[in-house]
C-alpha cells in the first residue's frame, strides 16, 4: 500500500515514523488495520498489507447494525425514523452480510 500527498508528509515529518514502525490505517467506512511502514521518502510512504488483508477478512460474515435515527432506510414502505417514533424511540437493528471485502 502506498500513501502519497499530505498524509505521507505528515507521517514522515510530523510523526517522524521510520521503516519498521507500526501504523494504524483507517478507511472511510471505519475499517481499521495495523500495518508496518516499509519505506519512507519525502512524498510517499509504503506500508505492508499483510495485517490489512487479515483485518479485512475478519469483517466478512454477518453482523448486527443499528442504522442512524434519521436514515433513508424504509421498512415495508415506511420511513425508518417515522417507524421509530411509533415504537417510542426503540432502536431497530438490522442484519448485515458482507460476502467479500477487497483491499
């Protein structure tokens, strides 16, 4: 995995990380994994992916999720936030299934 731009400069100049240091990487959807810095230049940081791939594999399967109170989800044609008002703000869970995750 290669990190470029402002993030690479931050890792090298501000955090002063060196090859061999551990780095936690978090994706936009909240998946985090531990990686090891392999090399650092002024504009790029290269990290090993083994830990990232193993962490991503751990998310494959089923898990329960609580959607946000004001989401665009519908249950039997009724908006979720309207349904939750009828249930006295009782939170509604849903089962999510991830079949595969690409890194």
